[in-house]
């Protein structure tokens, strides 16, 4: 009897603590979601184009998205997409090759090389901004030609970001490689037939981070593409709508732009989420 | 795609080595090239020109360039690329890389000094000076000036602020009194948007009580000193007025068109007109700023008035520079200014355009004009001043409104601005040589070392006959010898020597 009571007590306690936790989580997620909901709602507001003191639009419509289509936004979006895509492809290839080499090969100066890159990686990238601008400007890769310039910049030093994936590769038993080699596989075949399928999460993590970097880049993109709309990426282009003389005409269009920019990244993350978490933590097991 | 990009990257790498060997192109041109002394057919030709205009004005500017091509008498054809760059961002963008910047660009006048120092503007030539001075109003000419020289072409003279109000909250009878407006808004639970935590706005209170704050620049756009009396009895009156509004529960530090979100009064400029018209409809009122009362006396709040200017980047090719000067004069002329007024409501600086009936009848320009009686033309201001002066409002707001607290806020302000020019005593007392030595045009102070009262230049300089120089103390002109420039009579290599006790300057031949 008393046992039974005790059991019931536990159940109620569980329920109470669960509902408290859920309420807390709901409150947090509502707070977290408010800005996003706000932006989405504003992007469908067509009765005025400036900032207003209410959230729910009085008139709904797609005019802001039509404005986007008729502005330079298309160009900016394409620029950003090309840069991000190129960075994702090149950076992933380079990083994976680098990690495979450092994980599986033993060669002279391997240790010093890794330490050297570790130290180089400690310098903030912004430090090199001005000299990189000069180099790009001499190559003619600034302003209207900023897209190849920015690709070059984001790919150039990507080999140094090998830590996480090398860590992951180290956890895959070397005996697998050896077995494959005995069966006649080349080094390249070992990489793409044995290692990569086993390291799927880390590959996806690499692609995602490589894509995200240029996607949200503002500082460097602005510096390289200054004053030339054709070379802007979305962040720089949309920022130019926020000046005093522009904001009243462009505020809702800006919100619509924000939604469009968020879409591919959101979709990418939703699809690849489970790999992403594995990837982030997977490489951390052994350094 | 991959192949293409791989190819581009490979090419880019190869080009790096080529670029290393290529000689660097030189940027700045010499004085007067932007001014255009050349006349007639010498200018005929086709020029590729990059123009930076605010996004809204891009299409109009393209059209105006086409009109220039078909109407100019010099045979100039301009092949223009118009890029949207806000006039608020022009200097930031220009300074990134002047060589790659726009040839003609719109900018707000507060950027003038930075642009001159970056080499993005040069002195206008005589004909351009004549054009600017004969066509524009006094405030806009002043805005384009550094030292005594003109550097840019006035585009508008409407960069000031005044009051928009909601007639349903603030009755027309109250709009002249700050106290009445505050009372009305507090009673209605509405806000007053007045961006006083920004020096451009809060300085108006001080100008209203007769204070002044003037930065002195030399001809190269360098700041030499400041003449400022915000920390005075008049300044204290202004601080009391400021306290009245910032201590009100209705006060919001903003200048956006936010009638839709609870404001009944917004202090802002012409750029928000159409938005506010849209928000308030028939209830919109426009007026000059109100007056505030301290110790029974009334003070009308002042303001800054400012201009937008068009800059012409110095060109290495003098003919091209002259052609661009013609284009700039056309674009800042009467017809183009009126077209901009029609399209965006930008208030002209051109005298004839100002007399146009449509311009004279515009309500916002009328309010701006009325406020103009109390406005101070915005001179060249040291970039750090904005951050120093905005703190006055924060300090006044945090204070209890007592005389002591307000005085403390003003004293703190004065200390901060004086610190801008603080030099160590060594630097202040040291003499330096400045002049046309080394072909250097009076821009560089050459160091001297003292032995008692006798100062000798650290190096010997090779000077031609006719080279002029002076020895000055503390890099300013308060103490400088000789009274008239020292002129070298015989070419040679000399040390320069100064007896600071007598003010006597002499040349000592080097071995």
C-alpha cells in the first residue's frame, strides 16, 4: 500500500518536473524564435516599407519579394552562392587530402609542419586583410571581379583547418588500410573507398563549415568589393540598404532578403543535422 | 564549373608573379588638375568615368550624364558607370583604395577633411572656383572649403534637421515652446524622438544659447586647434535646457520616422518627409525647432546645417581632370539640382534653383529655411569630436540637474576636447624646420636638436637657390622664425641653425 503510494509520488514528481522543464524550454524557444518570426512577418508586409511599431502585417503580399527580384539582389545572391559553393568544394577536397596525409603517412618534418600550421592558425585572419587586398588588387580581382578573389581567399589557406578531420581519421583503425593495401588498393582508393565512407559525418561537417564561412562573410567581402555593386555578396549588398536615405524604402525588402538568405542554410542544416552533431563531436575523441 | 574555377585559380597564381614585376601606378595628381584650366576642343574625347551616387539617384544620374553628352560644347563624351554608394559611406569606401575609387562621388560634407587627407580631393582650379562661388549659397561654399581653398562642388544645402509633429497631439499653438511640447506628449503618453545622444543634434542646444565650437584647419585639411566655449555660463544654460528634455519620460534618443510606434514629435530631416507624410497624413505638422526657457529668458534651439558635395578624384591626366571638372559642374548646376529636388526633394544649394517657386513652396524646405536663422553651418570637424560631444547628453541625463552636476559634465567635455591636441612638453617646445626643402611643399616638419638656445637641424639638406623655409615651435605657427620666409641665396648643402633667444636663422655649410 505504502509502496504503491510511493510509486504514485514518483510519477507525479516526474510529471511536475517534466512540465516545468517543458515550460522553460517553450519559453526559451519562443524567445529564440521571436526575431525570426518577426523578420518573416515583416517580409510579407506591404502596406508600408518602413519600420513600424507592430508585428502582424495589416496587408499581406509578395511585393517585397518582387522588389528583391527587380533589384541587384539576384546578382549578390548568385555571387554569394558561387563563392560559397566553390569554397565548399575546394576546401573540402583540400582539407580531406591534408587530413588523410597527416593521419596516415609518416614523413620527415611531419611533426614540425603540423606545429608550424598550428602556430600560423593562431594569427587572426583579419591581420592579413590589407595586404591580401593589395595582392588581389594587383591581380585585378577586386571590385567587379571580387568573386574569384574571394574564392581564392577562402580556399587559399584552407589546408590548415585539418584538425578535426585528422582527429577523426586517426580513430579509424589502420589495419583496415593495411588490409586494403594487401588486397591491391592504391592510396587513393584507400581514401575514397575505405576512409571516406567511414568518415561521412566529418566530410559533411567540413562541407557545411566551408559553405557557411563565405555565406555570412561581411568584413572581407566589403573590403574587396567596395563601391561596386556587381561584386557585392548578400551581406554587403543588403547592408547598403540600411543607410539613412535608404532604410525607409528598403526595410521590408531587407527583411525579405533576410528570409531568402536564411533558406538554403536552414534547409542544408535540417537535412544534414544528425551528421553535423556527430562530426563536431566525433573528431574530438582523439586529437 | 570545377574546371573553370581551377583554371581561374591557376591563372591567378601565375599572375601573382607577373604582378610583382609590374611597376606601381602613381595615384595623386598635382594641384589644379581637377579644376580644369584647359578649354575648348582640347577636351574633346571619350572618357570612361565611374560615378558613385546614392542608390536612389543612380538612374537620374545616368540620365543626367546622357544629357551632358548631348549638350556640352567641348565635345566630351562620358561613358559613365554609376555605382550605388551612399553619400554617408563615400569616405570609408574611398579611403579603402583611392586609385580604385569612383572618379566623381557624392559625399556628406563632414567627410571633407578625411577625403583631402586621403588624397581623394584636390584644390579646384580657378574656373571651377569661380563657378562654385558665383552659383551657390554661402553656407554650401563654406562647406566645400578647407582653409581658404575650395575642394568640392556643392550638391545640396538641405542637410539639417527640424521638427515634424502630430497635430492631433501637439496643438499648433504649442509648437514654439519646448516645455509645452513636453507637457503635451507626457499627457498623451507619446514619445519625443530627438537623437540627442548624437553630437549633431545636441550641439543645437549650445548654439541656441550663443556658444560656438570651431575647429581650425590648415590648407591641407589638418586640424590645428579648437575654439570652443561649451563649458561656460552660456553652456550651462544650454545644459539646463537639455536636461529638461532628457529627464522627461517622453524622451527617446532617435531620429527615425517612428510616428507609427508611439512618437508624436520627431526631430529629423527632409529625408524622412515622404515616410512621415505616409504615417501621419493630414495630421503632419512641420516646423522649426522650439525654444526653451531658463530663468525667464527664452532660447531658440539651434542646429547644424550641412550640405552634400560632389568630389572629383585627382586625375593623373590633366585633360581628363579638366573634362571631369566640366561634368561635375554640369551635375551640380541649376538644372540637375532642380531635377533632384523634383525626384527626391533634395534642397538645392544653387541660388537660381533656390529661387524656383516650387522649391520656395516646399514645406520641409520652408521649415529648414526658418530653422536656418538659428543654424550653424557645419564646418570641418575633427572626427573624434562626435564621440566626445555626445557624452554631454549621457552625462546630463545621468545627473540630477543641479548646476554643479551640469557644470561637471561640461568640464569633462572640455577636458576631453583639449586632450585631442595635447602634446608632450618636449614636442611643444621643440623647433622644427618646415619649407620647400627637398621639393617638399611645406608638409613635413624636419627635426632640430638644441644646444642651449641654439637649435641645429639633425641633417644637412641640399638646397637650391630660392628654397624657402621657416623654423617653428611645437609644429604650430605661434612662434616661428624668421618673420618672413628664409630664402636660400646660394645653392649648397647646409645645416639649418636657429638662435631661439634672438630669432636669428642661419645656414651652416656641411663639410
